[in-house]
C-alpha cells in the first residue's frame, strides 16, 4: 500500500462543496474560479478557507455510523407539558 495525497482541483464552486470534499478525505483543494469570479472574491476566499478547515476537522473527528432509521435521543420523562 502506498499513500498518495488526494488534491481536488476542479468542480468546487461553493464553500459547502469544499466542506464535502474534505469530509470525504481529500488532503487539499485547489480553488480558483469560484474565488476569482465571485462577486466579492476576498469574502469568498475566506468562506472557502473556513469551509475547508471545517470539513477537514469533521473528517478527522469521524462521524457517527449512518443508520437506515432514526433513534429517539430525547428523554420521554421529566418533560413539562404545555397546552
């Protein structure tokens, strides 16, 4: 097995897409047009940076296992009944 860094260099147009790529395990993103062509490039650059960092942190933290059904996690007793 060899470890090869994964760099996504196309298709990232929004900060949410940057987050998704990093959550899937990408090592880095190369973002150009989404920033250069934005209405406010400096704000978009900051948003992309924050999204990239959030996605990487989420990847490193590890998500809870996915399930096909929901499990209630709120208590069923000790709640205040409101009319």
